């Protein structure tokens, strides 16, 4: 599967998504005791990026071809662009074989509800899928959405999913099956290893605050919360789901423990 990132210069969020997938060796340097918990995998051969000059939000773009160069052929595009460019993007990438457009929202201003609806309608007319996860780690598989589901299975990013091993009321191992696109899930997996079940909620919250989450602290009307907080809830829920096989029926659970029903 071929993936192309398309964004303006200076977009740190998209840079992080890209460098996560190519598993840049300097991608994460949070822990002093770094032992490369991410492993040696990389999608460098399957992922490309097209970075274009910045455009003022109020600027009107009459000819998108002046800004968007020729895009390589592929299957999926992940884009954050000026709204005028986004409007034309489905027509451009459809000719290059793409079947899925993802426009992640990490701030309330990344994509307006009206433009979201417009892009979805255009993509449907062109026989393409469209997704606007808010935040990117909210991206989930959907029944009947073959290309979306293949994308998540192949690149292993989206709504985080972990597999944990619990012995003696402690997490002795944690494996990342699907990572948040920013890569935070690997950091959380490392942080919860060796922790008791009663410590996990606090540990996940600390990990989310320490890792450079890309979600905005600006209030989002659709979520009725901030996107940063929504990403934190997703991180907690991913660990809670991983613990479901180890429910202890409250024998050990303290107040606020992720193991509680």
C-alpha cells in the first residue's frame, strides 16, 4: 500500500505523523533510559511526503496547480491544506489512483464542518472514501470500508490498540498492535510495564501529559471539550480495553482503577 502526506511547510503535526511511520531514529528522545522500545520497523519505502509553501488562511487561491505539484501515484493521501486547495484535492488525487483521503483535525480550525461535508460528497461522487478523524487517533475501522480497514491493518496507526500480559496484579508486558499516529502508544506501553493495575490510570495520564500530544487545548464545539482531552480519553480507553481479559471483579481494584467496570 502506498501513502502520501500532503501539507504546508511548518506543519509540525504532519511532520510527526510522517516521521512516526518512517520510524526516524531521532523521532522520540523522551526517556533518558532509551532502549528503542519502538523496534526496527519502518514504512520508509511505502510512504512519501509532498510539502508545499505556506498560504495565508484568508488568501484566495484561484489556481491550485500553482501550489500543488505532481503527486506520486498511491492508495491513500493524508492532507492538511488551505481550504481552497482541499476543495480541489479529490479531483487531483483521483487521477493518481488514490481511493482514500484522510484529513485529520488536531485543532478546531483544521477543517470546518461545511468543508468536511463538501469533501465527503465530492469523494463519494468520485468513488473515493473520506475520513476526518478528530483527533487522528480517533480513526477506527468501519464495516464495509475495505481501503480504510486495509490502511489501518497495514500501517498500524489509528485508534490505539495494545495487548498486555498481567501476572500477580502487575503488567509484565505490553505490546503495541495499533499506535496513535503520533507514536504515543509506544511510550504508554513502556510506561505501564511493571506497574500494578491500580497505578495504570495515573500512569497513562502522566504519559499523555509528558508526550508531545498534537491535540489542541482550544475548546471544540463538536466534542464539547478540547481535542487534547479527547486524545487523553482515547489513550485511557485503549489501555482499559487491553485489560478486559484480566478483569479481577474488584478484588484488587482501587477507586479510579482502569479495571473497574
